[in-house]
């Protein structure tokens, strides 16, 4: 079993409204030194796969088809083998 | 100037509806081997601070007061010094 940690980020050229909202909130709270806020999504999941190659293939397909919006977002992920049976 | 990368995670004991939605979507798309999905938030921002101690203090305050919900979420963050003027 693998633990997949996928990080989905908006491309730098694309406006990030959630980041803008956080930045505005920070300034309203008096955090004047905060800037250029971006909010990314990290998705962690367990994946049953026979080997690393098939885990990579399946995680890539899941990112392409569900987790990331190919028009706006990029993604990277890491795989960790989880040897425990629990 | 520092680049702060904060990771905000729901406590494991707390239900993650967004993760459940992703898991259901994955299964509907035929990804049967995916389980225990959790969706975390990563917030990246620039922080003007004179030294690492004050950057840590300000980033902690921002996480406590804005980024993380203390009832449901935990957070960690890393600081990177950005020496470039650009």
C-alpha cells in the first residue's frame, strides 16, 4: 500500500481569489507585512498498488482526471510505501 | 523577506467531508484502490520580517488568528529566507 501526497497549485499567472481573500483578511487583522498569498490544495490518500510503477500511473491518472483542473492548476505528488498491515 | 509555507490539516479524528467527496468521485471514476482521502490546505506567502524569530512569531500569530480553525485543525509551517530583491 502506498501513501500518496499530491500538491495541487494554481499556476502563478492565474489569479488566486482564495489567496487574495486571505491576504485581505490578514491586513484587516493588522498583519501588514504579509503579501503574495497563494492557497494550494494538498490531497493525501492511500492507494493499493502492486508496485511503484503502477502506483505512479494510477496517482497520475487520478490527478489528471479528478484532483487538478488542467486549465488552471499544476500538480506534483510523492509516494511513500507503507509496509504496515494496519 | 521570508517565504512562509503553512500546511493546515484537519485533525485525524475529525471527519473531512471534502476528502470524502474526493473519495466518492474517485470511486465513481473507477479508482477502486483509493482510500482514506484527506484534503489539506497549504498557504504560501511572503512575510517581511527583520529576523527569523520575529518571522516565526508573526507566522504563528497569523495561523492562530486566521489560517487555522483551532477547533478542528492543526498547522505546521516552514520559513525560507529569500535574499533576492526581486
